[in-house]
């Protein structure tokens, strides 16, 4: 398998075999790291991280992953570069591509990361756009594989805002890797029909199934994985909280919902999560809406504190796996095949 020189913009560009290869490579790199075995295979190379939106996991995963591989890293934050203000994305790509050996981008428009990828001349990795979050799916699937020993045939229920970057990307990943994916959400928050149809086509080849439902009991019954994400994503206006809480408070992941899935089910979330009173935004929203929607009264939004702190929750393993999987993406696209 040789992925050298490839961009990592959406999982749609990758075959199931290539995704499997990246997951296996991540598992090898994880094992080596745990054993204290160095893997500085990209010594002398440099990468740049371009963030138009904030991040904890993605930024740190790229930085630690790059340092472990022996590379230098530059971070350009939401206000730290000329891009989009005094300089076009296309020009930025051509400048950075002459200085760096790889470029990570997190931002709003998916067309921006496509443009970077089209003009940089070095691998470009999507660290999240409004449409997709593909590196997250690799971490999620590595975690599922570690838990169940397989991906094929896993019953994967994603509940919440099913047409955001996470809903879209998990559906694509599931279609590619043969999972039984169910999006559980009110109809107006289902993924775009054209993407659903595309995923159903892919699913015909892989044995995956794609189901959309607004019935949270049927949609999560006997699931292996219950997955949720924030109800309002980065970049959405603050005033959508009102309608989103109204649409989704009934779809909060609580202990009853986990019971409906069953004892062997795991709980997953890409994080950050609103699950208690200790975040500024969570409490502000809770105070604004607790009378109308009592479920959110303690700053618990998409998931209760009880569920995220329960033994069924694997969210921190999942977060750690961001680093191992992102490292695998960088090594595979910048280096040569890893024996
Ligand atoms: N899951 C994820 O992408 O987290 P960050 O926003 O912290 O990078
Ligand atoms: N849907 C979320 C994912 C965060 C990792 C967002 O875009 O804010």
C-alpha cells in the first residue's frame, strides 16, 4: 500500500483497503509508542497547521504526532495568518507548499481545503470543515476495532445533528467499512439526500446498511455503538441554540437510552461535550433554556454526565486515538509504505 503524496480531505477518496491500512498503521504506531520505541521516520521535514476554528484534540494530535515522527511544526491560529484577509487560499497554498512538506487545515468551507489540496503540491489534511471531519472517523473506528475486534457488521447509531460534519463523515466511514449505520434525528436534521444515496451505493459493495429514523427507541435498540456530537457546531450562529434544543433535547443520550442499546454497547463522542455544569457556554445555555427544556438544566446537553462517566463510555480512549491515527495519516502520505 503506498499513499505517498495523497491528500486526506474526505474518506470518499479512500478505498476500504486504504482505510484499513491506515487503521493498522495507527495500531502499530500506538503499540510502538506504548513500548517506548521511537519512530522518527520523517526527520528533517516540516508541517504547518492552519486553524480558522479553535481546537484541543486535533491541534495537539497533529503537533505530538509530528514531533514523534521527528518533524518541525508551525501553528497558525484563527488570527495568525494573512489567509482569507489579505491573501487568497490559492496563493496561501502555493506559498506554504514551498516551505512545508505537509499542511493541515481546519476551517469553515470545504471548498477551502479542496483548494489548498489542489494548489499546495504537498499533502493536505482536513482537520475539520463544516462538511466533513475525516481524521476523527479514523480515531473512532480504531476505538471500535479495539473494543469489538472488527468493524464489519457493527451496529452504529449516531444520534443528534445528523447533517453536521460528524454525521456526514460517520455515515461515509460506515458505508466504506461495512457497518450498519443508523442516523437517529428529527427529519429536518437528516443528512443531505444526495450524500445518503451516494453512501447507499457504496454500501452495496461493502455489506453496509444506511438507515435514517426519527424514532430514538427503534434507532438505538441493540446498537453496539451509541455516538453523539454537540447540537450546535463551531461556526453556527449562537441563536440556533433555541431551535436546536427544541429539536434535539428529546434525543439526549441518557442512561435509559444506553439501556435500550444494551449492556455491551459503548458510548462515543468526538468531544468536546456538554455534559455538566463546568463549561461556560453549557451553563449559559442551560440557564437560558432550563425552564422550557428541563433536560438541559445542569448544562447537560447531548449527553448526561452519568453516561459519559459510565464504564460504557470510551470517549477518552477515542480522544487518545486521534493522535495515533493522525500520525498514521501523516506518515502514510508523507513517507513511504511502512513494513
Ligand atoms: N474532536 C475534535 O476535533 O476536537 P477538537 O475540536 O478539540 O480538535
Ligand atoms: N460538529 C462539531 C465537531 C467538533 C469536533 C463541530 O463542528 O463543532
